[in-house]
C-alpha cells in the first residue's frame, strides 16, 4: 500500500475520531432551551428541513433514467417499486396494524417503518408540517433512545411512529455514525443483513477496520447522499461515487500490469470477492413462525458466505418482469466487469399481461394467505383485471461493500486459471481467447517471485 | 516389537485426540430462536446476559454477550425485552457465549 493511501487512511481515522469526539457547538443552547424538533435545528441551520424533504431518504423515490421500461418522467423507488426481494412497497404495504392471527394477536408492520417522519406525515409529503415531522436525531444523535421510537395508535386511530426528541439525544449530535446508518440499512429486506448481506464491522470490511465510516465515502452534500451504481437501487439523489477520488487514484497499484486491468475490471471485482445475505425468497408460500405470524420463505447465507456472479455493466439496467440486472458487453466501450449478488425470488405474476403483481403483507402475515395479499394490493392500486400465477424473477444486486483486506483480494490465478471465478465464455470470449487468458504463462513468473519473497 | 507398540500407541492417541476435537467443535455450538425475557448489563458494560425463551422447547436459556455491536444495541435499546432473536452460541464451562445475536424482524 502506498504511503499516500496510508496517510489518507490515518487522516480519515483521526478526522473521524476528532469529529465524533467534538461537541456540537449548539450543545449548551440545546441543554438550556430543550429540543423542539427540526425548528430547534433550524435556528442555526435554516432551510435544512425543507432541503431534506427533497431527498431520497424522505421521498423513497427519484427519476431513474438509467433503468429500462420505466416512465422516465415519473419517480421510482421503494415508494412504488415491485420486485421480488420486497414484493410490497410503501403504497401497498403502508405501515399498519395487521389483522389478528390464529392466536388473536396483532402487530404493526409496513415497508415505511424506516421512514424518518412520524407516518401521519408520510413518504414524500411536503410543507411546513412535513418539515417539522422530520426525525433529525435518528441520523445525527449518538444518544438516541430507541424505546422512544415506537409505533402506536393516536386517539384518532392513526398509526403514528413516535420519536426520541429528548434534550439528551439532541445534545449529542454530529455526523451520522455507522450505527446511525445501519439502524435502517441493516434490517432491510426482512431481517438483519438479509438484503445486501453486508456488515459494516471491522471484521467484515477493511475500510471500517481503518476507522472509515459510511459518510466518509458517502459524503453528503445538502443532505443528498452519493451512492454507487447498484442495478437494483433505482432511486438516488442524482450524485454518484466511485472508488477513485480522495483515497484511490486511477492507477492504484504499484504493478503496472495490474493497473492495466482497471480499464475493463471494476475495483469491486477483485477487492470484494464475497457476498452474503438472502439468495432466494418465495412470496407465494409464507412460513409460520414460532410467534404465530407468517413470513416469506427465505434462504439465507451469512456475511461473506456466498460467491458473487460477474457480468459486464455499463451502468444502465435491464428491467423486465423476470430479470433486473446489468446491461453491457465486452464491445460497447463503456462496460466493465463487476461482481453482483445473485438473488432469485418467486412471486405472483398477472397471467393477463405478464407483469409482476404486488402484495400487501398484512393478510399473509396474519394467516399465510398470500393470494389475499395480492388481492388487497390490487384493490389499493385499482387493478381489476388480473389472474395470479407464480413465477420467478432474477435480480443482480451490486456488490459494493465488504471490501476485503489486500491479502484476500482476488489474485492473478483466481481469474486466469481454467477453473477461475470468471466465466470467460459467458463474458463473451471465444474458446481461443479463453485458452489464451487461462494459461499460467500470464502469471507464473510473477507469482513464483511473490511466493519466494513470502517463504 | 517395541517400535510397533510405539506406532500403535501413537495411532491410538491421535485417534482419541481427533475424536475429542471433532466432538467438542460440533457438539457445543447451539442455535436457537426465542423471545428476550430479560437483559442485564454487567456493571463494567463490557458484557451482558440475555435470557431467551426458546421457541421450540419453551425453556429459558441464558446467553452471555460480549461483542460491542450487540452491547451497543442493548445500551440504546435497539434490542429490548420482547424482541425475537436468532442466536448461535457455544458452551464454555457453565456459560453460553454468544457467537451471533440478531433480531429476526426486518422491514
């Protein structure tokens, strides 16, 4: 590792420690006056609440011009998408009290439980009331008491998400820590580390082990968060990030031969060799859990337990009822080979038009009746002409976290061997090219020298 | 004769040793799912015990937790009494030491 990178990483670690340890300049004032929600923040940060209402974290949707078969004039995202990792969305699976199960028990459930509002002011709402309903502290406080964030019914019967607006939580604010981000991002898709299967711990990610936190890479500008280019993450704040920038150059390796790879191979391909989490779900058959409620049948793996698949990706997305994944090829001049977490989900399709149907989770959660869930969602969406038939959908999730330490990144022989991790034939190489790319002639001398140095 | 006896002894010892290792590695790891009935942090906050009511047996199982990530979730109450947990633990002496401790619920 170059001295420059070590210096930057140490700098990041020091900065992180300093920032986290530094007290918020308004702490004394907050302790004196107490906290009254966003209007307290706005004394020093005017306009920030209104600004936040325009972000994906609030709207759960944005335009997604890079995705096929969408109306590009409309916004798409968790608010309204239908796919088979989450067969519901904020509209059909809006937070609500589900019907009683066989034991007469009920509970609250819904996709928008992570929305940083109070639910009565919901996803994508605007105006002064919406601004004042923002839960600033859930992202910015290190002393948030999660006993105070709970779902209750108010005296009018509305389902409300309460917040911790205590002076103590407000007095301990700063840049969001890993914990603040993972409060929501850890449990997406139906449980801990299920959806993308990445864990932001020092054991699982080399960046975290160096003291780097989420917002060091996802550097927000006016509450807009830059993201990578996961083909299954459609909504964005319109700003994207790559590995190349403050920390890594376009030629990050000492070895010029390895640097040549960066023209066609994404950094993640070698440096994120494993993935994890759920790899298959069946929304047509729900399992009865020991608490008497039902959940979609899910096959899961631990963090770093699964091998990724590799494909050419030009940062545009193929979106059909049975496939969501990268577009690209060897020859388009734009694509690189990226790693993906492969997921396959089963759900109901409309036999009449071939489109994937959505599901309201409340009925199947109580009784296991998945068709009742489809019927409820169809009613909410105004779909009358449908005939549900089961079918499978394949989804490629971007594999952009779980960066391995240098020694565990893929090396020459991992790809350039006959049984290597890349399926070169499927990636568009001819038999003759595959033969040429998988001879030890390419790497033998280099690896022998490395082996001798390490012995 | 002496050499043959030594070889037999070595083989027997190795066989017994491997049996012991395999037995302890496979027999002591336990996975359960259950609802938390009690969480108690140690005075130094470096460990905690959680009592889970095993969904299958209905018995109470006491788990010792030492990893920072889970302890932090106890401290800020992201994990509280009544939450359903999937856990993997190993028996070490009279303690069940947690190796994985996750809420089953998600959105």
